[in-house]
C-alpha cells in the first residue's frame, strides 16, 4: 500500500463528517426505497389497518412527518452545540492535540448521523404524501418506519448525553489516549531482534537527495522504497522519520549510488501533512499522553492526580515493551541494507515520557514519589541492562530535582527512600520487594 493511500485512509478515519454523511445518504435512499415499496402495493391491506402500521389520513401523515423532520433537525443542532462545547473544554484543559480523539469518536458521529439521517428520511417520505384532491397516496409502511426512527433518535439522544458526560472525564481521556499508545506499541514494535545499522563508512561518498516539500512526514512506504533501491542497486538512508518535519530544500536522504528518479521514488513513498499523526509515530502517541499530565500540573489547573494517572499508564506501556524490540530502521534485501531510516530508541522514548512531567512537577512531592514508584515497577519487569540504565538515569534526575526544589525534610526523605527502593529493585529484580 502506498504512503499516499495510507494517508488518505488515515484522514478518512479521522474525518468527522464521513459517517454522518453516509447516514444522510442512507436516509435519502431508504426513503425513496420505502416509498417505492408502498407504491408497488406490496403491503397488504390487512397489515395497513393493523395496529402495527400508520393507518391515518394524508393530513395527519404530513403533520407527523413534518414534526419528525423539524424535531430531529432541531435536536441535531443541539447535539452539534454540545459537541462543540465539549471540544472547547477538552482543548482548554487537556490540549488541542487531543481534539482528534473527540472528532473521530464514533459515538458522536453516530448520534449526529442518526438525527440527520432521520431528518432526510422524513423529508423524502413527506414529499410523496398526496391528499384526496391531489390523487391520494399515503406511504403507510414508510411512515411507520419513520415513527420507528424517531423513537430510535430518542434512545440515541439518551445515549449521547451519557456518552459525552463520560468522554469529557479526564480519566476517560487518559485511558483512551493510553489505548492509542498501546496500539502504537503493538503496531510499531517487533518480537525478533533487528539488524544493526551499517557503519558510517558504508555511506562514504553518498549523494544527497533534496525535497522541495514541507510538512510532517506522516506515512512512509518502507517496503516499496526498499524494493526500488534493490532494483536500482543502491541503498537509501533517509534523514527523517515519521513525525519529523521536512523543510523545503533540505536534504531528506542520501544514496550510496546516485540514481536518476530517486527524488521521485522518495516522494511517491512518503506522504506529508500539516500535523503529526500517531499511526506510524510512537513518540507522538506518547507525547499526547504527556501533554495531559503537563497541563494538569500547570498553576491554572493544579491537578497532580491526573499527572499520577498518566504516569501509571506510561509505566504500564514500558512493561508492555519488555518482551518487544524497537525497530532499528534497517530494511534488508538479499541480506544487504536497502533502506535505513532514523528510529526512536529506548532512551528517546523514556525521555519523551518523563522529562516534561518531571520538569513541571519538580516542586510536587506526590508526583515525584509516584514517578519513582513507577520506575521501580518497570525495573522489576525489565532485565535488559541498557534499558535499566535509562530508567536509572531518570530516577537520578528525579532525586536531583527533589533535592534542589523541595525544602520539607519529610517529603525529601520520602523521595530518597523511593529512590533507594528503585536501586534495590534494579539490582535484585522483584525479589528486592521481599526485604522492603
């Protein structure tokens, strides 16, 4: 699948109007189809006069359909207003980059689509109703189905109120973003060892490839670009990775052997956009979660409990990563490097997770204590020496900030004790908890 097609599918998946638009179209087509069924005489008279179908006259049918149409479009406006208010609240308290989690929420889209679809259906049926002077025609089955849709809209409204009340809860938002981080970890990490990048001498004499575009690299077709490099007997080293900003006129890649058409191949295998996306950028998914904690620690909000909740999710993510390997960005063809791109390492991920939270929580003993507890829990799961060294570095930074910023001896003593426990767990694994 090309990078452009992946970008299109990602954009469509994040688009708010797609599902409501499809439901409006379904309402129009459904109205036409049901009216055609009524015109064809497929509904027996015995059923028309039964309690299950509308059996009134044309005037009543028009009034009923007009009521359904006017009420559903009115409530649709209310639903839209509530959604906008929720977006404003989310942007102010949790960050504007989380708005996409609200706009792509299927519950919001389904609710708006249900009301707009019912409105469209009622209009299409209403236009077919004829009085006796006009050549009487009453679509009994279509009108009865419209009444059913009206009751479905009532149930949908009840669902929507409860759904939005839960969605603007910060714990719910943290859990949703945490789920996105977990999905990115499963999608972007692997279970087998990855090939090491070639030495610097491998790129000696390489030629640069410039790019006139600008924007964030959202999608990269690694396999397609590696296959192109193999066919042209060259190796490509990308200088940017998904999530990086491409500057116009800057070098984006180097080739061991210059090949005509390399710039076009790179353009076809990459897709740029105005913002970062988490579909192929693990760091960005993590930074969305970190942003919630940083905003919670701001003086205007001052909510350390939310920051602690974020730390718990970050620790769980690191525990999920214990049996997995980060990709090195090396794509082999015939056991030779065909494509090498920058890749995030464990140090970089932990820096993205903890640096900004620690810096903003330097004077909050509760958050610092919890950060050390989370680091100790991860160290109890992790036995990789390189990763343990990264965790140790962050634990030392927490202790250093606490000794500079916290003046209360009791709070500082608690932090030192948590740091001591982390050191024991790092050295002895989970068995260290027995003596604590």
